[in-house]
C-alpha cells in the first residue's frame, strides 16, 4: 500500500514523473498481485495502465473538464515475478477536444517490455468537484 488514494494505493503505485506530456509510475510485484496460480495477475497491468493514463490525461486537460476511461487494451508480453519492480510510462498518441488516446509501456528493471497497452479517455465537459480536485492536486504532486 502507498499514500496514493484509491486502487493505485492498494497496488503500491509510486509516482515518479508527472507532466501533462508524460507520466511515469512504479510498483513492485508482491504476493497481493498474484492470480491463483502464483503468477502476476494481468489485471494489475490493465488497472495501472488505466489509472496512469487517466492521471496524464487529467493533467493535460486541467480544469477544462474531467476524463473517464472508455477503452483499455493491454497485451502481456512476458511474465514478471514477485519482487520485480515494474515501471509504467504513459505518452500521448492523440489529445483532442472530446477524447484522448494514450500509449503505455510496462517494463522491468532490465528495460524489457512486460506489457503494453492503449487507453482511450473521454473528455467530459463538466467541472471537477472541488473536493476531488483538492485530493488530485495533493496526491499527484511531483515528488
């Protein structure tokens, strides 16, 4: 667990770099990330990809609206193991008025690709509730 709110906190995600053009996070595979057969559950990559893209997309969109995920496609390339640290990097493919598309790479400490994906976000034209904005700004400050 980390101090980050929500599922990212439960998964132990640490924010390494936060800009509107690139977000990098890191987490270490633990027993809590495994599926019943003892290997990392693919859903952890999907979840971290979506939240990382959402943070990046929201940082880019700012207070002009709120982003929500509309599609998440993740391919699993190679298996990680307990104790491996995974770095996830989100970079934009497209950022428009109504939607965004982000590319995500999950790599091991050796730089080899573990998983990669794309997350599509919708830019909703609605204000961010003040209490949510306060939590977001506080939680996602660059360390």
